[in-house]
C-alpha cells in the first residue's frame, strides 16, 4: 500500500514562489495499476518524483507499506528506494554498456555475486522478451526495445512498485500498445504495483484500474477508470474522456446549441447517452420512435473497451413535439444508461 498524505511541493527563487503540488492525498493498493493524468505543467512529474523522494516534499508524508519514507535517514532511504523501480520517457540507458550490463547495473551496486547477476539478468531478459539482445548496445535497439531494457533494469532489485514517468510518450502507437501490454503482464505475474503518469487518456483507458486527474498541482478527481468515463465530475475530466472517445464536438455544432429550450422557438434537446456492457445492444433509439414518436438524429457515436467492458457514447438530437420528447427523456432516465442534456437546438440545425 502506498499512501500520500497532505503532500505539498514548492519551489523558491529570489523573486518568486511556485507551488507545484497542493495538499495531495492518494491511496494506491498493492497490485494496482494507478494512473495519474494531467496536462503539461499540471504537477504530475513532480508528484511521481516525490513518491520515491527524488524530489523532497516541502510538506506531507509518503507511506510505503506503512513506513513514512520522508522520515528515513539517507542510508535507510537509499535501501527503501531499491524497492521502488522507475522508468522514464527517454529510457536513460548507459550507451557504453550492453543490454545485459545495463540490466545488471543495479545489482552491481548492491555487490551481488556474478552467479546471482547472471541468473537474475537472464530471468529478466526472458521476462521482457529480449533474450536475443543481451550483447547488443542501446544504439542498436528500437525505442520499444530500449524501454524493455529500462523496465528489466527497474525490476532487477525485485521492487514492490514501478513508477512510470511518461514511459510511452516517445514511442509510436503500435509500440506503445506493446509496452502497455508488457506492463499489464508484469502486473499480473509479479503482483507489481504500477503508478504511471501520462497526458494521454488512451494510456489510462487501456491498462489502469484507478485514475487520478491532476491540474494546477491539485487532485481534481479520482476513481475507477470506468467511473471516470461513465460519470466525469469535473470539466477537465470531461475534456480528457471526450477526447479519448473522439467525442469533442466541432465548433460549428457547439455554436448551434442553446443552454435552455426557451431562448428561441422550436428548440429540442441534444443529448449524450452513455452505455455500459450489455446495455450497448439495447435498441433505445428505435424505442423512442415507436413509443414516443421521437426521432433521433445521431451527431456522433463511438464504442471503446475499458477495463474489459464495452463503453458506448452516442450524441443525438431529439426531434419531435415538446410533450413527446419530455416523456422520452423521462423514459431514458429510467433505463440503465447515463443521460446528459448538453443543449438544445433548432429542429433543422443539423
């Protein structure tokens, strides 16, 4: 278990004070894949570096297995860090060392025997799928292979947690998926707690169990990934999820929306319906037409897989008489789908 309590980090200069983290509180369970997402400058890199004290918090506590590592001596902190692996966006491999020797480096620092190093490195090479690259140098590897070496090196001391600082940001989409799949496999095989930071909701959606959204140094929202997509509570959460689901409405559509149905004549609702699991196959739109004489003009729709479940979102314009679409809305609110009226538009708007 990793507990972050009342964490604050500020940077002082001669002329200014910048507060990078503001009263951050998080709980991360053993064996969990926990994602922290935020825009550039939100404070996510500072936060992940405070977890292993590469950055010393100004205030607050970091507990790893009930031990407050902010209170440890330098010697004890050095030992505690051996149980917290870390990988980075640009791999940080030693160019003059082979793949084998890069992975062996943390064990050499522990003065492990040659036999132990040989056995452990071979085990890790097999684990990350690089058995044939042991004697290759970093310059001979692809970006994905370099990150696999970095992952193996981070696991050399059998850590309880792996911190991933934008670990896929320098990779192409196909390689990103391969590295994410590897991290998921390691999480299952080793019961490895993984904390990753990213600016991409697709990364969160594909492998994370829990997510925290950070903005301006504050945790804005936390919860399961499914909860976040079904019911985002903050504007930034909605922005991230809509972008991931490819549901950002173009400006020419937004410009046609009114906040309420009384600002112009003959306005009808534009709604967002979010479906989970089996409810995706429910013929809701057909029912609205047959039961309430309400037609639906679909503006956007998408289905994605999130935590082994299907999540579908449909944005549509309801067309019909006011008394009919009001009854249709009441009907929709009683179904196993989430309904949000995002505005009202003229019947010939789209």
